């Protein structure tokens, strides 16, 4: 009994010892925690200097600049593409120009050879003519290619309608030059269109003095001269005769055209010209009328062909009755 009580007292003491040690340990920890400085186990990231809103605004600005740069880059690419196309086009044009230059050089060489051969042929022909006809032979009348060239004054009546200007104008310039070459020197020249309008209004009713500079000025102005025209040579012929008919003046009228519209009477025109270009006692007309027909309308619808036939009929009759010649070209280019 006493032994059992002794054991119970020992257990109680041991339990109290454990509790006392526990409280002591807790008190010791509290004392240590209050008296010791906190220990830093890991450094936390420093707070960013810029707020989030500023960073977002910066991001937006960068995106805007990127879009602007992209647009500029695309514009540069398009500009570069345009430059490349232009360079390619210029290279093609340069190639064409070189080709034309080479062709013109070849043609010039061929023409030089032909002119040399023609000069030799003329020299041989002249010598042969002198041998056959004699050195004292003189031409009874001034005729070249069947066209009398004894006139002292020249009038060009040129159809300036669209069909002529846009199709046959280079050939017209050639024909005017050829006619002027046939007359090395005359007393006066005049240029009118088929309606009687003057190319040089300052010389209305007057003769243009014939000089090399004047001839060059005529050809130069004729290149772009295209006043209104009704495609009828009647007005021009009658006005030219009325303005320049003068006794003692030998005048040749050269009419270039492609059209005489239906409606006008050929007989009435011929009678009118006979009256104003009166013949002398020998039946010769004071003003010769020559004509050149350009077959421009043959390339159009057949219903326009009749106008060309009417022009040829009228001008052939006028040329025959007024001491001139009519020439119908096979081509107008």
C-alpha cells in the first residue's frame, strides 16, 4: 500500500517536471524572440519606379511608332517598285531609240549611196542629151514630170480636215517641199486652206516673199496648221483666183485634198472657175490649177469612197481646163 502510493507520487512529480520544463522553454523562446533582431532570409524585389499606367502609355507609343514605320516602309517599297518600273520603261524606250537610230543610220547610208548613183546617172544623162540634142538646145517650155513649171507665183490650197491632218499630213509636207524644190525661185508664195483661210493672216491678199528662210518658215508652220475645213476645195480655189488674178502674173495653184462632199455641183464649180479665170485670146488661162488627190478615204467605209471620186472628177476637169495637171496618189503615207 505504501509502495503504490510512492509510485503515484513519483509519477505526479515527473509530470509536473515535464510541464515546468515546457513552460520554461516557452518563456525562454519569448525572451530570445523579443531581444534578437529579425533575420532577413531573402531580399524582396525592389518596387518599380514607373507606375503601370506610364508603362502602358510607353507601350502604346512604341506600337504607334511601329505602325508609322511600317507604313513608311510600305510606301518606300511601293516607290521603289515604281522606280523599277520606270527604269524598265526607260530601258525599253532607250532600246527602241537605239533601234530607230541604227535604222536611220542605215537608211542615211543607203540614201547617200542612192544620191551618189543618181548624181552619176544625171551627169551621164546630161552628157548623152548634149550629144544627141547638141549644146545649143533649149527647152521649148518648162515642163517637169508632165507639170508646167513656168509660173512666177505659187499658191498652195491644202485640205486641213481631220482625215487629211491625222492621216496624210507627213505626205502633204513632203509634197509641198517637192513642189517648192521644183521652183528654185519665184516672185511670191501663198498658203491657204481649202476654205480660203490664210496660214499667215498678215499676208492676206499679198504675196509672201520667196526666200530660203521663208520657205523653212512655211514648212515649219504647216506641221501644226489645222484650221477648220469643210473638205471642199471650191471656196479656196475661187477665193485664190479672186484675190490674186492679175494680168501679167503667171500663177500656179496646187490643190491638195481627199474629199468633195456630195451636194455641190461639179458643173457649176467648173463654170464659175471658167468665168473668174478668164482665158486670153489664145485660150490660155492666166492661173494654172494643179491638183493632188490623197486616197485617205479608201481606208474608210465604202460609203465614203464616192466623195473621193467626186474630188478626183472635179479636180481633173479643173486641171484640164486651166492648164494644169491632176495626180492621184496610190498611197498617202
